């Protein structure tokens, strides 16, 4: 018998969107799932795994997406591994809900992260984690992924972190005011964690962030640094898709997401390469993170297109997603940034 968390309210189920996407994109989604599985039982992934300890739960982001895909595939072994990675992020959540984030001493001259950066790191992690927990608690094999007591402990950590993030929501809104991709990720954190905890104020707060993000949309793309960016466009679309899959109701958001995904799909050529000419942040945009030039996040572009295409039954968009996956599989070591005339 499956032990479930007994909640007096119904949870929206983003797993339904995952199951629909799996029907058409099983192999690509399995590849993405594996990308974010931890290499060992410690559960660390990304830079945390590279650096050997938990520096920031932000670097655990992706574990939730992997958990959702694994659940849709009924791959319980992979789901359990992804859950360990999600669970590892709770090491950073204090008793009062404060979510620690730091970098190795050799970076930033050993200076601590700003309040804004700490809040952003928490929002990134919570957006991924709470969405996955919604899918997990709707899945009839949840207890095979993780025992009841472990899941209850993680749920409690999410509740504390949400309350802390809510207290600083004004700082977060001000910090991300001009970055639509981050605004939508913030909205997802408040909405998914709010639904998980029946926190009405958090769900309402998500709407504030969505409204601001939509104000930064122009003729098919979300404005990033006074222009467009293919990579961050994909991040914004994927976050918005996940909001919709997690029960967020906004018909205007759904329409804008479709047009935004279509804008992105039109920049994929017949070979499957993404035209990133004119990017303001990644590729030719010149931004860097922790000393590395920002590149196109191919998996984010694929997720944005595949989930939109599945929901909207758009075969042209689905074909663009498949072309991208085929190109990426054949050019794993190639620079994903291309610019065409």
C-alpha cells in the first residue's frame, strides 16, 4: 500500500503535462532526465558536485525536472536518484526558513553573496523542487520513490523556505524587475510552493510576478536587456509552461507562451541549429557567469518547444524540437551558438 501525505486539499498535477510530452518525445526527455541525476548517493549535482559540497541549492536546479520525467516514464530507480538530489537542496534551508547560498572562497574574493542573489538562488531551487513535489504526491508510486517520513520532512522544509521567501518578496520583485525569465521562475516558486502548502497569499504573489513579466513582452519575445535572447526566451517559456501545468490560470499567459515558443521555433533552421543572432545576453550578448561566457542552453530550448507543442498540438513546432534534438545529439561538443544572416 502506498503511503501518501494526507492533505486536506487537492494538488494540481504537472505530471500530466510530463506524461503527454513523453508520448511524443520519450528519448529526448530521457536524455535530459539523465543530465541532472546525481553521480552518487550524496545527491549533489551541477557545480555542487564539481566543488564537492552543498554551496547553493540553485545548483541543484534540474533535479525536479528529472524527477518529473522519471515519474512519467515510471522509471522508479531514476526517480529515487532525482529525489535524492532535490532532497539534498534542503540542507541549505534553516529552521527559520532562510535558504543559504554561497560560493567557494576563491570566487568573488571570498565576499558573501548579496541579499538579492541569495533570494534568487532560493527561488530557482524552489521553483524546480515544489513543482516536482506536486507531481510526486499525485503519483501512485510515490512511496517507492521515497518513504513517507522523508517526503514529509522535505515538504516541511519547503513550507519554511516559502514563508521566508514571502517575507522578502519585495526585494525579489525589485531585483528581477527587468528580467522576464527570472520573474516567471519567481512566480513558479511562489505558485508551486503555495499550492503545495495551500498558501493563498503565495499563490496571489505569483500573479504579481507574472503580470510584470508579461509587461516585458514584445511582438513574440520577452525583452532581455532591451532586446531578445534565444536562451533566456526558452527559460521564460519553459517556466511559464510549468506554471500553466501546475494549475496557474491565465488565458493571456497561455497565448503569449504559444507565440513566444513559435518565435523561438522559427529561429531553428532545417539542420536543427538555433539562430542566436542579436542575442543580448548569451552567445554574442557577451554575458558571463562565474567566469564563463554564457552559451545557448539547448535543453531549455527543447523543453520550451516540446511542452508547448504537446499542449497546443502543434506539429510544426514539434518538428522544430525534434530537429534541434537530432542536431544536438550529433554535435555534442560543438558550440551551440550560431548566427546566420
